[in-house]
């Protein structure tokens, strides 16, 4: 039964990745978020493709700006960006931990460090440094808290889901087993859902960007006046920069949410320890 489910999952995932990779080329989204949706679909199969169509794919020419302006789509882009980047490091950590036969806590620590490190330094700061005026160091500073809070919630659910599932499915601890990758996909999907509420708070408080619109210069120039003479954004990068400069929550609120995220992470690790 499980083998049949996994086979169907991998087939649907392959189809979904091809669809998103081909279709997203004509979507006026930033390059990093395009790659993010491809990676998310690689992790979560048809769910990732569904989220791309529902949350980012331009329904009609010229409507992307208004389409993605809705708060839940902005949060979708933020959460997807987190999971796509962190997921690369987490999966690398899971493979290394399996090969080295690390104890559960050591494996979790490795996945956390690699996931956070790749997500923060590469997918957040490096790829989004234009939103910090082109300064990589400033981008690192601007994205640290947002990445930390989102990562904690992602791992809080990923850890127990993957640990309990691997303990229940013989042979799934090995990266050469299809079950290993199926379980990690389900864990990343669960982690995505868990990180969404925190990303809602981050986007609402201007600590993270959401979905963006980036059009070729000639196309954006043509839309500048709009049908009724109103200007429309040329790119999401400009709106993102202004959003990041808006009033942010107090240090107390940020500390409170940081503590909460670590409590959630601790509970997730405790559940994994108890049930494995």
C-alpha cells in the first residue's frame, strides 16, 4: 500500500515540477521566488503546483500586481521563500545525519544549522540584497529575525513528523530508500503549514516581504500609465523596499515572538523524543 502511494506521489511530483518550471517563466515574478516555487514543488509535489497556480500565476495579462497584493498571497510568498531556502539545507543535513548515523538530537541540530544557514545567508540575504540597497551585510541584519522565527516554526513540526514517520517505517532512515524522501516531503509540507501563521505576523509587521511583481522594462513602461491613467508598480522590489522601511514592531514584541518560536520548537523536539 505505502509503496503504491509513494510511486504515485513521485510521479505526480515529477509532473508538477515540470509544469511549474515551464509555466513560471512567463509569470512576472522575481527570479528568486520563481526558483522558490520550483523548489517548493520539488518538496511538496502537487501541493506546490496548486499553491503556485492559486497564489502566484498571473490569471490575466497585467493583473499580477493586484492579484498578489492580497495578504494571504503575500504570506504564501513569504512562507514559500522560507521553506524553499531552508529546505535545501535541511535535506542536506538529513542525508549527512543518516550517513553518519547521528543521534536524533545531533541530527536535528545539523539540519537546523544547515537549513538556517542556507536559508538566511543565501536565499534571504544574498538573493534579496537589492531590498537592502545592495548591501549584503545590511541584508543579513534585516533578515535575521524573520528567518529565525520562521525557521523555528518550520522545524517545530518537521522534526516530530519526520522522526515519528521514520521510526514507523522500516528502512526509511536511509537516503537510498524512497520512503526517506517521501517522509521528508511530508515533513516539509507539514512544516510549511506550521510556518504560515508566523509568516503572517512577519509580513503584517513589515519584517518580511511577500510576493512580488517584476516585469521587463518595456512591459512595465507600457503599464506605467494604466488603463485609466493611474500608475502601477514597475516591480515588486520597489514596493518591497518601501514596505521594509515601514514602522516595525517594538523590540519587546520581537523578543516575545522570538521566545514563543523557541518554545514551539522545544515542544516539537520533545514530542519527537517522546514518541520515537
